[in-house]
C-alpha cells in the first residue's frame, strides 16, 4: 500500500497537479502583495468613480480651494458609520484624501449620546471646523442628499434627487477658513423678481449674506452694503432713487441690475444706464444665427467674458429667452470703461410691433470707473465703481436653470456677482443630479484599481507560468 502511494506521487499527473497548486499559491501571494501596495496609495488614486453623473467627481474649483488651504480643518461626523449612506461615506473618504489639512472623526451617537448635546447638533450631522479661526459650520446629511420636495407634495413620498457633497464641503471649508464676508442688499418696491432656490443656495455657498432694502423708505443705501442688486424691476425708480444710485456709484459703489419687462417706460433707470455707456434697445431680440432649434427669441449669446467673469466656464452655453438688448454708447465721463461680456451675433434684430432693427446687441455688460477721493493724493486709497447689467431675467430664471442643468447660466451669473468683490471668487458648485441616464448604472459608486486589474493580473501570471512550464518541457 505504501509503495503504491509513493508511486502515485511520482506520476506525471501528480507532478502536474503539484505544480498547478504551487503556481496558484504563488499567484495568490503576488495578488496579496499588489493589494498591500495599492492599499498604500491615496484614496483619489486607487479608486475610480463609475457612478451615474459622476457624483463622486471633484471639480477644479474645489481642488484649487484645497490646494491653497493653509489651515487645518476637521470633519466631525455624528452618525453611525455602518448605517450611513454609502454615497456619503464614499465621497467623504475621497474628498478628504485630497488634502493633508483635512481630518475626519466619526462619533457614534449611540455609543456617545452626550456628544450630540455637547456639540448642539442632531445625529447625521457633519460639523466642519477650523481651530485657527474658531469658525464652525454644520451640515445635515439632508444637505448632501437633497430630496425632491415637489415629489413629496404630489406623491406623498420622496427620494434623494441631488447629491451636493462637493458643493457643501467646499463652501463650508471656505467659510470656516476665510476672514472675508460680503453683504448684498436687494431692492424692493418696484415689482422686482424673487431669487430662486438655486440662486439663493449659490449665494450661501459663496458665503454671501443678503438682505432687502427699500430705498424709498430708507432714503439711503446701507453703509455695510458691498453690492446693491436690482432684480428685474417692473416699475421705474424714482428721481430720488436715481440720485442715490448715481451718487453711490460715484463714490466707488457696486450695483448689479437685471432688466425686467416693465409695461411703462423707465426714464430714470435709463438715465443711470446711459451715464455708464448703455442704452436699452426697443423690443425683444431675435438672433437668426445663435438660436435654440429655430426659435429666434431663444438665444445662445456669444460669451466674450474674460478674467474672473470667465472662471470655470467650459461649454460657454448660456440660454436667454425674450431678452431685451443693449447698445453701447459714449459714457458720461472719459474715466468710465464699458465692456460687453455677452452679445448676439451680427445677424440679430430688435423686434417691435412696428419695426425690426438689425444689429449686434449686448446682452450683458460691465462699466467700471476708478474713483479717487478729492482730499487724497494716494492712489492706493482709490476705489473702483462697478455697474453690471444683464438684459433679461431669464438668465437666472428657475424654469431654465433647473430644467437645462448642463447650461452655464448660473456659473456666469455667479462669476459676475463675485467679480464685484476683491477677495472673493465664485466657488459655488451646483448639486449633481441623481437621475439615472439610459444605459448607465445607478449609484454604482467607486471601484478600486485592484478590482479592475487584479483578475486580469491573476490570469496573466498563471498563463505565463503555464507557458514557461511547456517551454521547459
């Protein structure tokens, strides 16, 4: 019996089997080594986003903020890690791996119930803080996975429709590390439009605080006003308000006007525009060359923006509907410079019931003027007044911006807003849709390099060993 067993081990089949087992063991060892090496790589290198709509992707804007980060920022997450939505966990891990200034601490509220009371937060909350500035900002998981409230009211149930991890984190980091705050007042009393939720969120992400002001009631522009905003007034301003605006600009103030669609003429507002080299054309603008599917009043303007106005614009696709046009004229003073950043093609018309006037029309422009105090010869004490004008409220209308999410209407708009501030750039990042596109995987998430290359590596090594054995034979 013993002799038979010895012979069986000396047989060709036994030798082949032993060889195969040895090769498999060698391959497994090599895979383990590769796995250990990959495990030491940064999270953003060893993982690849295959989620629908790239919800785990991090934009250039965020990377610039993180690259310039010179203060330590802490993420304290008050939640049960095992039960936290995988999308949130995966994004936190990927995002915080982009900077060694970021650290993450998970605090389980079940194991440490007093921690919630001490921090003054509820569970499923992320507290982002900077010790150097003493500032903190709290984010709920609901701020990251945004539910469709309209669906809740119509169907009685709701699910997450947007993922806003990047926008919320980048804004919070900028907020807790920055010493800079800006205040914008928006006018009331002229039938102005109201900002959509999308626009309001972008203001918040840029740490821009807002408040309303009725100039007829106050008789003055608040001293802490960094930007005065007039959103699509349907009535003209008064003589006193015209004087207020012009005096404010002459002292280095910043004013942003989106033209409305008033039923009556607006001579006072027109005078403000005229002083700064802009004049409103009669009627609506039709563009024969840059229109949406043959509808000549749905215009894709030519974007001529430069510097901060052009920040992070990629497609330069902006849609405006039923827009009024502007023509540039000689400003009241040689010190004023007026520059268009949106305009039509040269195959456009200003259309009224009575006529059609061909030309190239401005749809967005900025007028600047260097203001030096009369009692100061120091050029460093000068200010730059700035008047920004957009010719149509459709630029930020939610029916356009929320329906056509790939357009860059809000990107250009926020660039135009933040360009009014010396130390603030547009870092507002729009939430990413969780709607599933055809032929894509829903919330597939992140896969590792080992997942992609591990199995082919095993096959390759095993095949090489088999070839080498046959070659020796």
